C-alpha cells in the first residue's frame, strides 16, 4: 500500500471539521457490532429471515431456533 500527499488533501485534512463532519481522517474498514445487528434487523424486516449473528443458522423474527438468539 502507498500514500500520496496532495495539496488539496493536505488543506482538507488541516482545516477544522464542520458541523456534521467526522473529526477523523479515516473511517475504520472493520465491521462493527452495530453494523451486524442493523444488517440482521434489515434482513428480518425485508425478507422475514436472516443469518443469525451468533451461530449463522437461519433466524426469523421470533429468533434463532438453533441457538435461541433473539433481537428485541
């Protein structure tokens, strides 16, 4: 991996963040627990089923029949 500093990028990085902007320069490429839970909720809402975030079995709005995980 490499990086190149440009005048435009340096000026943007040095100015103070505006209201609503992130104070960080880089977003984390990692998936957060929030991302996982929101994805499961969305799948349950749209498709009526999702992959259980704990055991990867099929989950329904009532919960996971395999491990008992439930989103309430």
